[in-house]
C-alpha cells in the first residue's frame, strides 16, 4: 500500500488545487460521520441486541484504545505523503475491513472475540485517517473560512451519522423482522452490506471533490536532523502553547458526562421495564436516534451561526451548559416511566411492519442531542483555534486524542456505574462529573482573540 501521491502537474487548474469549500468540506466531514458511528455506536446496539450486559458493553469500549492514542500518528502524517493521500489510503483499508465484518455478523453464531478484534483493527486505521482529515481541513481553508464552515463540518458529519447510525439501523431492523423473521443475521447482514455500498460511493465522491491544496505537503526535515528525531518537535510545540493545560482540562471535563451518555443511552432505550429501561427494539432505537441526530445537526448549525456572530468567548459557557444539563431529562424518564406512544405503520407503503415509538424518548433524544450539537461544535472550534503553526495537524491530533481518551475511560466504566447506581442516579452522575468545567471556562485562552500572537512553530 503506497501513500505517495504526486503533486498536481503544471496543467492542473487553480480550481483543482484550491477547490470549492462547499464541495470538499462536506466531503471530508462525511468520513468521520460514516466511520465513527459504526466504530463507536453500532457495536453497542449489536451487543445489546444479542443480550450482553451493560457492564460488558461499557468495557467493550476499550477495544478502540488505538483511536485514543491517534495523536502518535500526527508527526508521521505530517512527514510522509500528503494528507489527502492518507485519507484515501486509509479509506481503502477500511472498506476491506467492513467486508470482513459483514462475514462475521452473518455467521451462524456471532464470534464476539472476532467482532471485537476487528473493531480494534479498524480503530488502528481510523486514527491516521482522522488526523489527516483534521490536518487537511486546516491546510485547505483559511482561518476566516474555518470560522465560516464551522457549522457545515459537523452538519455533514451528523447527516452521515443519521444515515448510518439511525435510518440504516431502522431499515435493517425492519428488514430483519420482515424478511428474516427476527434473525439478527439478516438485520446486521443487511446493515453492513448497505454500509459498504454507501462507503464505496463516498470514497469516489471524496476523490472527485477534494482538491490538492498547495499547503498539503510533507513537512521537510531540517538539515542535519533525521526524520525520526524530528518527530518529537510537534510535541514540544504543543507544550509551548499558552494555556494548554487549561485547554486539556476543559476538554476532559466537558467530555466526561457525554461519554457516559454516549455508551449507555442505547442500553437505556433497550433495557427491559423491570430494570428501568424502555424495552425498545433495534428499529425503534434507529428511529429515535434519527430524531436525536437531527437535533445534533440543528445544534451544530446554530453553533456555527452564533460563533460567527458573537465570538467563541461569549457563547462558550452557555453552549457547554446546553451540552451537560439536558442529561437530566433522562433522569425524569427513568423515575416516572413516561408512556406516550405513537404508532408507526408502514403497511400503507407496502411493507408489512408496524410499531410504537415512545414520544417522550424521542423528545429527550432531540433535546439532549441539540445541546450536544451546540457544545461540541463550540469545543471543536476552540480546539482548532489552539492548533496553529507549522505542526498544527499534530497539535490538533493530540487534543482530539484527549477528547476521545476521556470517552474511552468514562465510557468503559459507564456500564459498571449504571449497574451499581441504577438509571436515574446514573444520569445525575453524568452531570456532576462535568461540573468542574464551569470553573475552567472563564480562564481559557482564546488564540483567535490574539491576532498579534505568533504561531507556534
């Protein structure tokens, strides 16, 4: 597998080098949305559908630990080949791995060790691609355009997540019941077959729309210094950033509570009434998730608008509060067991399927994800604003790794905490562990408010 990608020839037009951001920004965001939901969310649904405990589901998060240390790829991505080449080569490997995963889920008996091992391998190859995606975004857009498209990037990612994480899940659930009489092999075989098709189409779309920005080139090794010795420089540059410790603490606390929710909200939907859940099936989870992701999409769009209008400092505290406190909606649902079902009937459109959806869960998912969209977009914009200078790809990669490392740690313990506390207290705990972030927000350094500051080298 070669990463080398030659630079555009002199005949290449300026448009092919610079590109139209309205095409390539959605393209690079598409990858994150397509892959992340399958790597981090769908395993929860599959394992819960197969009857595994919440504690086991939480611990299964640990198989994605290579993704948590993806920052180690930063200097390598910066030094070898273009970021565009890294994006495409990693996508090709991932497509092959999706095909293997399809074979695993349609086997007569699901091999959980093989399933989790493949997720581990996928997370290895997802790491450098994510670093390259962030680096490509930073080198292909000016700082002004980054602010302009801050809402478009998460919007496209969320729309991809709606497709693969909700709509496709609901469709797979219906297919499994109508065609396979409830056999999970039909459900997840249909899901991954459709995923491979979507991913292949997306691959060729990215190849067509992503330009060859002049700044997308390997960093040259200083004369007299070996390539391997130069890999330590980006980490030294990171430590020289003013206020970097507060930035890291901010990321840790703002992500802590959301990590609990991210891993356990689907088990809350699917757990039986006897243990405090709402007994939803795979199709119902997909439909509820679709509404939730639409809320996150709206939040991302609104966040981009308000950041551009008022600046990140003025809105940060409000948007982080919007991320944290809606989790308490689930506490109310866990205590009072609200039953407000609405019927979903597909018989009129020729599909022999009908079900009921809990309207309270739908509203809770929309509200919680709307707040998440607001807060995560603000957090991501802040993260990118800190990542400036020659080694901006590696710096962004380290901060993104901190973001996911928090998800890994709190997500892995979320199942055990829930089993000990029960659902109502679990959601209260998810709010409490994020509260220290409000002590940090007033002390954050905002590099974009310091136009005279020299970029980190």
